[in-house]
C-alpha cells in the first residue's frame, strides 16, 4: 500500500498526495456495520436482564460454601457487572 502512494508521489511531480481516501471503502463500512451488529447482539441480553451484581460478601460465601464454579458461571451468563 505504501508503495502505491510512493509511486503516486513520484509520478505527480512531488505534489502532496492524500494518504487516506476521502470516503471509506465499501469493505470498511461492511466490516464496521457487522461489528456493530455483533456487539449489539452480544450486549443486548446484558442490558435487558435485571440481575444485580454479586457483592463481595456473596463471593466469600461462594468460596466458603464450595459453589464458586457455579457462581462464576452465573456471573458470565448474566453479564457480570
């Protein structure tokens, strides 16, 4: 890519050449739209759920009671904080 712009600079007689195109390519727009949709779909259940985060005391009870693995599963399934 740099070689393309270097060649443009040489053939233009030293005039400044923009390194960034003025409009984004359709591939860039497509990828960014897909990322936005994927992130929204991943975050939506976390925003809808009415679960409260675990307190420090609840984490201690889970460690002492032997159900920390189950608590971690619920933590990640319900969006954590």
